[in-house]
C-alpha cells in the first residue's frame, strides 16, 4: 500500500484506507467497497451513504469512537484532512512548549462551528487528550454532537451561538482560557457558488457532474454572505476582545488568494505573531492561518503552569 507522504507524519491515515481492517470493525462498510480502474479498493465518494459508513469505520478503527452518525444532509467531513489540521495545531502549540507536543486535558481547545459530526474534538481528544469546547449556531448540529458525546461517554462542552454574525462573542465566557481555537469556515459567498464549486470539483477529478454538494452540508456549513474572507475577517475583529483569553486563534483558509487580504487585516489588528501553515492531502493543498496577541515569552508561560 503506497504511503501518502504528503499527510502529516503523525496522521494515522498516511498509508491510505485498509479496507480489510475497516470492514472488520464495521461490516456494513463492505457493501460500499468497490474497485477503481487500477484495481485498488475504494468507495464511491459521490455516494453520501458510502462516505458516512467510511467515516464510521475510520472513527471506530483509529479513534475508538464506537457510535458515530449525523443527520441527513449535514456535512460529512473527510477524516484524513481533518486529522491533519489537528496534528499541525499540535505542532504549533509545541513551539511554545519547549518543542514538546502538549497533551492532556489541561490543554483547552475551542472549535468554532463544530458541526453535527464533532470531528475535530473527536480526533483531538483521542490523539492528544485535549479538552474541547464546541460551538455552533445550528441546534440540530448540536443535538447530533451531543448524541455522539453521550453514546461514547465523552466530556466535550457544547455551546450554542445565538447570533449568526458572531463567532467568539456569546461563546467565550469571562472565565474561559484557551490554548487554541480552530475553525473550518464556510468558504462560499452563496448557495449558487457552493453548487458551482462542487460541479467544478467533480469535473477536475474526471467524474460525472453531480447535483449533490460534496460530502453534504447545510447552508451555514458551506456559505455565508461575503464568503470566507468576510467570515475570517470578522473572527479577527472579534478576537481582539479576547486577546488575553486565548494563546492562538486559527482558521482554515481554502483559497490561497485570500491570504494576502487576511494578512493585511491581521497587521491592522496589531497581532503579536502570524503563522501560515500549509498542509497537503493528495491532490489538494490546504492551509490555516494562526494569529496571537501574546508575545513569545508570555506564550511559553501558558505551558509552564503560570498561565492556563
């Protein structure tokens, strides 16, 4: 089995999908396993039921999540790419922790837009033992996330964001202190743009057009007025009010061209440091932007027990 060297070195999915192992854990996946033109085992990634079953098997096999399900039409995320974000976040925190990967529930992470799948807290908690708080504006997503927590006996705090225009306001409470926030923002400016993006993606992959959004997804998960730049710009603006309650604020950035205007916005916000971390998964290159208002020496104190 070929090693996907572009994935993070600690990513459990670097060697691709071991379908024998996955089916042994979740027999229902077997019905969706097919062969590609090269004769290798895969699934039809345009089939939402197949993707959902694959995720069930991956989460059970690699992260000991015995129960996982999401309501129909909610975003069903690709696990390997989501895991990469978590691992690169661990590397980011390690720079302020004498280059040691910080582990344990003393490390606090806030997932903005945690979604029905709860995928980042599931991976981050199993891989590093971090304590997660997940926030979302959708009560249906939070209900699904709570069901996953309850069935797996997980301690993850879930909070409702009651104001769609807000990200941190109304979620971060006065007593909260976080080492890191993470977010996979809606990257389209409209539902029409989201549909066109999906059609373009399938065409680039040499597949037939599909009317379905890639991996499903509700409106709030896929698009917002102003698109990705406006969403992240709003996060940056609101982060200033919580500068002393979080070490690193981060967000995925789907479009490389968006980095320049976002870096300009960050300079105006007078942050202490900015990091752009690139991640490559197969044919796709993704990245996240990280910013902090805390200077280097002060950040180190957060991991020495004098801060968080």
